[in-house]
């Protein structure tokens, strides 16, 4: 199940929670995070929250270096 989207960076990237609904608490138990590009396509693989943030920042820096 996908949980809350977390906008990250300055270019339209989003970090998505993915996990399972806990029947006792009715809350999402987050297993890992997904990264969605500004186009809406998801990046292959799963990440910790810190890895997802670092991935996005690294790709934004690469984009800035090309200009």
C-alpha cells in the first residue's frame, strides 16, 4: 500500500511511503520508500528515507551541473 507523498528537492520529485496497513492501529507500517521523478515515473528499487533524499539531491545536482 502506498502512503503519504513527500515532496522533496526543488524540481518536482516525490518520495512515497510503501508498507502495510496495521489492523490494530489502522496506521501504515512503512517498509521502505519509493522515489518518483517529476514526470511521475518511479525510479527502480526501494530506499530508506535518507537514501531517497540523497538520491533526489544527487540527481538535482547533476541537472544543475549540465546547465
